[in-house]
């Protein structure tokens, strides 16, 4: 068996960076530049994002998706407010209370729905719960994950519907876009249609899972929130003095639609894996829409994959359930080797 195959399916952040991003960082390292975002890379990034979203936007390069979510929500939610989100959302389960910390204590309130998508009926109930009651946290923002934690995507119509419910009740709308590129690539909708045209105020624009080294961004469509973010970013230690290194990564990531080409590649390998699993008689929990695949594995298949050196999360969500996440670095040969190991097991 080849030792050069990529057997890491734990998450898409196991991948490195494409040559275009590496070259951009090298270019930034080879020149002198003004600090704190007053550089040509950051200027170029602002222009690229304005083109992507079909309007001027406020852009704040940051180092992680967690800080992008936390600061973005902090600009929308008071300490006595609540963030309505799916119970399985990343901000609720995987960010160690960072959103609560940076909002000054705002409460995260779970709103259920199938396939990790917030249900409109449940949201209508949630926006009314405690509103105006001094004894309760006040519903202040809706946060959606795009794509979701199980790899499903919200269509533009679904975002509009949910954002409309939120806005009618006076709530702001945030999107955790850790895998925003994968959702755009799957849906074929424009980034504008999936965000501000549908009522989104702040987007955490994820990139590290899809090609950058150390850079994500907060993209703000709301002027008042943008004014706050300028200070919140600095206060949180995220106003990098050598911001050009963040911006160079993101600038290269967006150039020539690299971000979408990488996302299509990871989506495609997930679809290939899904097809191989089904042909081998492995039950899928759902058809993948992005680059995340959940499957029910017999113990012998799970053990066979682990013995062969494949890494993936298993038995975390339910006994026998495994999660596989593909990245732009996976090849068809990597997928075919995994499928062949399943068939042998």
C-alpha cells in the first residue's frame, strides 16, 4: 500500500495550502509595507470582496473562525441579549464559550431543525420568547451555519425566510461561513444572494478550511456593526500589525475564483466517497451537499479503516456513526483507496 496517500479525514483543516497562497505569503515577506492594513494586499482584498459580494463591504482579516464568529456577534448583540442558533452549531458546541465571552455574557439559545438547519416554525416561537421581559435575555441575533455542521446548505430562499423572521422581530442576522465556499459551490447561488441580499448583516468568511494558512475574515454589510468592529477587533488583539500576511493569503484565495475551485474539488471528492460507500453497502445518514459525510459503519469496517491508518471521527454523535471530511488536498486516488479498504473489510 502506498505511503503517500492522504488518509486524514478528520477535518478539512488537516490540509495545507495551495501554491498560490504560499506564493502570496512569500511575496508579502519580500517587501516593506505600512502596518495595520495600510498595504497593497489588504487594499486588493477589499476590492476582491467587493466584487464577490457585488457591493462595498467592511473587511476585517482575523486569525481564526472562532474570533470571527465571536466578534461578529459581539457587534450585533448586547450582554443581556441572546443568539438564536441551531443546538448543533459550532458556536454552541465547539467554541469554549468564546461568543459568550466576547459579547459580555449574551446567551446562546438553541433553535431546532432537521439536518442542522434552523426550522422556521421553531424560530418564530424563539423570537417571541422573553421579548420585552426584564427577567429574560432578549432575542437579539440569529446565527446560521453555512454550510451546516452536517454538511447541508441553506438555499438563498431559506436564508431569506429565516432572516425575514428575525428582522421582523428586530433581530440581526449572522452567518458562520466556515465552509461558505463549499455552500456556494454546491448551491450555485451568488455570494450576494446568500448574504446581504437575503438579509445577512455579518458573515464570518471562512478560508482556513479551504486553503489559507492562518486567515479568515469578518465581512460586514451593516454600517453600525462595522464601526463597532473596528474597535472590537483591536481590543481582541486581532488588528495584526503585519496584516498583509493575512490579507495576502485571502487575496490569493479569492483571485481567479481559486476559493470556489478548491471547494468544488472537496465537494467532488465527498460525492465520490458517498458513491463508493453506497456501492459497498454502507448506509449514509444523508447525501452530502458540501464536503462532510456521515455514515454508519459496522465495527469491522471501522476497525479495518483505523488499522489501515485512516483517521476520522467516529462514535462521537452516535454508536457506529462516523464522519468523514474531505479537503481540496484529497485526490480521487485517496478516495478510491479508502473505498477499497472498506470493501476488503
